[in-house]
């Protein structure tokens, strides 16, 4: 996993963490924290887009129903997790860990489903989605380690 | 835990579950599922309101910062969980269980914090919030059992 | 529009508004505010459930794609609106009004789509969803008046 | 407004739009659409972080309460809008426009508040937040034009 080239969005979130009045109390490695927040919000966007792209696959739609359900639940888990990680003023570590575990589980399941559709039905949006899910899974794993 | 008297909202969600084309495949006890969905959305509302009410407690605000962070993260976890439970078309059981665990953890921590503020500072909104968090914690526990 | 029989959830939110330290500054009629918050969270739940129920309608699925997109976007608008209304500590009235307008627009479009499916394809979950959308549309209209 | 240098997240969302089965029916200019989605999710993250950073400003906290309320409601509006824009399979144009208007209104109010705190109290996180809010406001305006 190579680090992302910082763009406008990542830079803005990075600057928020650097100007945070409690930055000295943050428990996580700053680079790992930023990577995980970025991966969660990327995965939330990509899963929302994949559910929608699957809906647009008229011919294959009935085979993509499980994928859409996973995409939708994964997007919600990623948003809840990314937002929990952004809150560094007196957070509860156990609560954040449990949400990271839930996110990791959702990303893992969604990646596996999307990889199957990319392989078996040549679904390109599922291939992109699987990559974002794997990136997010790994970044959650890194924070949990 | 007594069942809630059904109101407009609970009745509407109940009717959605009863008219769902895949209702025969739902893995959970229907009453326990409805109770947990209702508890998640109640807790999401009440935690959002408690964070806001704490913000309005000008004199005590600095002592309520941890509570506001917990309220905010608990509200997000409850929404992600309630929405995951509403999706009964080909859900992934392990993913939903991990999200239920995260919700239970958030509700437990938020309830404990709010109970302390209700007891020590006579914060009435925290007392109400603690009740909703305990209701949600118990209903997640019931689905996980 | 008859007022909902208060249940556990509505009662909890009602008690949060009654114990709010800034309750004297709230601009809205308390009953209309509570009704709109309740209607937003009901509609968010019911629209999430309707998108999922539509996904489970294997035979009719291709005809329900627009409905699923509307359900999903309406659920998100209702959550954003219900949460904005729960925040009564120094809110911005113009921002809340614009979000109420967006919610009203989403509920109106989603209700019309669901009413058509209830009428033409006898989709019972769409009939329930249309009722919740109309309730929410009317309660947004009442607050905007 | 210069286009952001694409990073991992923006590239992933860009590839989702490029592989979308309904990409030929998308009503918006593709670059403007991608810019607005990216700006919405950046602003949602940055506003969530700004509310949290304000909570950590123990000495100035009572003066930042309106800012925290605006940040929270702006974050929710941005998420609802970004997700609505990601759904390009049979969307409802009027619904999306109303949500864009709500987002623009929230970003405008939040930017003005944050700019005042950056200027008067030298709040660096508010300065970063104001930039993200202005970027998002402009990208909503561009799509509405």
C-alpha cells in the first residue's frame, strides 16, 4: 500500500489535525490516523457509487443485490468510523476500536463480493470498489494493531 | 425492558418489515428486530439532542466535553446500526454482528458518562439520554445473543 | 394530520426538548418541532427499508430503480434535516430552512413515485413509504410556514 | 478555484464515475461533478474536525458554541449532498438541486462564522474550515448554474 499523494481534501484534513488544540494527546501515529480517515471517506464514497452503479446494470441487476446491500452497509460503517476518528477531543478508545472492527468487517466482506463480480462478470466499478475496501480494511487493521 | 407502545413511527417501520418481500428469510425474531431498530433510531436522536443540550450548558460546558464526543460518536454508530438492520435483502450476518457490537460499546460508554452527569450535576437531559442508551445497549445484546 | 400517539422514542425526544437548557429560545412551536423531528426520522427509516424491500422484488426490480435512488437520497435528506432540527443551541435559521426545503422536495418526489408503484404494481411497502413521505413533507411545510 | 491534484480518494471516485454504466446520461459536466463530490466530502470531514477542535479550545469554548452547531449541521448537509451527487442512476434533478441549495446555504454560513473566529481569535482550524466551506459553496454554485 503506497501512501496517497496528498490532494486538496487530504491536505485540508491533515491541516485540521495539525492545528487541533489537543494534537499532543492523540494516541495514534499521525500518518496512520490520517491514512485511515482518508481511506474511510474514500470507501464511503466509492461504496455509495458502487451501489448506484450496480443499480444501473439492468441486465445483471438481480445478481448484484447482495453487493448493493453490502455496499450500502459498508458506506455507513465507513462514515461512522471516519467521523469517530476525526473526534480527538477526549475520545473513548474502546468505542473507537469497536467501530474500527465493524468497519474492517464490512470492508472485508464488501471487497470479497466486489472482487468476485470484477472477476466473473468483468464489473469495472466493482474492481475499483474492491481496491478502496481493501485500502480501508488495511488502514483499520493498522490502527487496531 | 417493556415493549414500547407502538406510535406512528414504530408502526410504519413495523409495516415495512411485514410487507418486505424477503420477510420469510429474516434471521431475527421480528419483535426483537423491530425493538432494536427503534432503539437505535431513538438513541441516535437523543444522543444528537444531548450533545446539543450539553453545548447549551454554558456554566458546565468544559466538564461536558467528553460527553459531547461520546454522544456524537454514539449517534453515528446507532444510525449505521439501525440502517444495517433495516436492510433484510441478502444481508451479511457477520458484518451486522460487528456493527451491533460497535453500537453496544458506544451505548454502554455513553450511558455510563451520562449517568454520572445526571447523578453529580443533576443534568436532566443526560438522565434521559442514559435511559435511551441503556435501552439500545440491551436491544443490541438481545440480537447478538 | 393527526398527532402520533407518543411511544418510547417520541417520548424520549420530547423529554430531551423539555429539559434543554435553551428551550426558552426555541423559535418553533414545540409540538410542530417534535412532530417534524419524529416525521424526519420515521421517513429516514421507512425510505431505507423501502429501498431494501424494492431490492428484494426480483421480478419487478428493473422498474424500481428510480424508486431506490429516490428512497436513498430522501433518507439522507431526512436524517440531515432531523438532526439539524434537534440542534437548538444557537442554530442558524436560514440554514435550517434551506435544509427543510430540501427535505420537503425529496419527500414530495419520493411520495409521488411510491404512490405510483403502490397503485400500478400493488407494492405494499411503497404504500407505507408514501404515507411516511407525505407526513414528513407536511411537517416540513408546517415549520416553513 | 484551481482543480485539486488528484490523490488516491479523488482518483477512486473519478474511476467510479468513468466506469458507471449510466455515465452517458449524466447531466453535469464530469469535472464539475467530481469537484463538487470531492468538495462535499472534504467539507464534511473538515467541519466534523472543526466542531471537535472547537470543543478542545477550553478557554474560548463558550464563544464557539454557534460555530460547533453550524459545523455539525454543515457536515450533515455536505454528506447528504455528496451522496446524492454520487447517485447517477435515474436521479431526480429537482431533489438534487434543492439539496445543493441547502448545502450552499450551510457552507456559506459556516464559512462566515469560521472566518470571523480565524480573524478575531486567530483560530487556525477555523481558517482551514472556512477554506473548505468556501470551496464547497463555490462547487455547489457551479453545479446549480
